[in-house]
C-alpha cells in the first residue's frame, strides 16, 4: 500500500518540495503502522461522514445517561450508536493500539490486568501501600491534549482536529467511548515516567490501573516522612496536567492492615481475592442449591435468569483470575445448578 501511495505522490503535478514533505509524512506514519491520512476530506470520505459540525454529529449519534456509583454519586456515560462506535473502533484498532504506553500502566493493556497491577507491589513484610485515584479522570483530559496526541503520532493539525472531535464530547474524553481508555493511557505516559523516576529514586514501586495510582515500599525507618513527601509530589505532578487527587479514595495501608490494590489483597505470600467475594458467591450458590434458582430469584425480586447466571459466572471468573483452582470449582458449581 505504501508503495502505491508514494508512487501516486511522485506522479502528481505538485512541486518537488511538496512531494518531499508528503513522502516524509506518509513514511513517518507507515513506520509506526498507522494509516496514511493526508487531509480532512480523505478522512471524512473514509468514515462516510458528510457533516460540517462534527461536535453535533457526535452528540446526535450518542446515547447520554447517568449511572449511580457505589458511593451514591452519579457517573455521566456517553454510549455511541453503531455508526459512531464503528468509527471509534477503527481509530482504536488502526491508530491508538499501535502507540506504546508506559510499562507502569496495567489498565486496558493487552496481557495485563488488576492482577498484574497488584503483583507489582509484592514485598516481604513489613511493607506499606499508598494508593489514590484521580478525580473525574476522563472529563479532566481536554481536547487540546488529545489533539496534541494525534499530532505527536504524526498527523497534520487539521486531521488531528477531526480525530479529536470524533473521540470527545463537550471538549473532553467521555466515559463510554471505546477510544477513551487508550487515549488516557497515551496521555498519561509522561506522568507515568515522572512517577516511575520518583519510585526509582526512593527505591519503591509504582503502578497505575486506569485512574488508580499505587506506590509501595518496605516499612523501614522514615517511611512515613517519605509517604508524606510522596503525596505532595503526586499532587504537584498531577496539577501540572490539570488533574486532581480524589481525597476520598486516598489511603495509606501499613502494619498489619490489609493491603488492597485494585480490589485484590496483597501479602508477602502473594495476591488473593478478598474473602468477602468468595463467601458471597458461596452463599448465592448454597441458596440456589437449597431452594432452586427460580425460587431464590423470586425471593430477592429478581426476574432474569440469564443476567443472574452471568453475574455469578463473572464473579467466579474474577476469582479464577487470581485462584484458578478455587475459581474453576465455583464455575462448575454454578454450571451444575438447575437453570431450567
């Protein structure tokens, strides 16, 4: 394909200087396995869009609603329809997935998970874990930063502007767009590098899963002073990028207290699923075995068996990810229930 593109450039009647610029532009994008898009018209033709105001196109092709979080607050969600989702998935597959992210990033990264994120913080006792997350993570990442990402990939300013408009709502990243997680990881690369350098300097460990930030280290003399300094560094570093810490989710886990990293318990012996999830699933299975699935659902005012079975299997697979023996045992128990 690139040979045909370069050949077409050579055949064109533009001046030699313009030819050199276009060839360089095309070769640069091809070298990082990204599609060669020269101008906005080519991009709009590719996506079969015939609109001048892309912001309106995005809004009109998105289902907007709110979901209640566990803490009672509302999260704004933008769910793209088939047309817009297909465009965003194309951008994700052909461009964003080709861009390298930090090794410290574990969320929305192939072959990584909450488990690999937690495993970073395995230490011999005694050790501490400091975790926090970023308030309003996606909405805090603005269009100017996103446009800059596409320009740094190698696209022209005009083309980058279109990519930016097709992946944002109200000038920000949107919860619910398939492109948002990947864009946030690329955006966070510089911050990840800064935090990793800090971790190396103080001989501690750092990882990030989406908006969850975790540092950990051996609990030795002076560690409380270090953690206090670390919190100040995090505040300062994030503020440079117009990001803020969520104070409600900021905590230091030390001494004999459980160390929880992205929902998993980290000990000197390894990573495990919190017992409450195993107890909860065993309880559900027990009542289903004793009274039958239908009676159990009726008692709790539930209707759809398919959704309930999916919920139980999902919980069992979560356990399986960390403890394959226990997880497989629970999955078999769920499948052996009378679902008729």
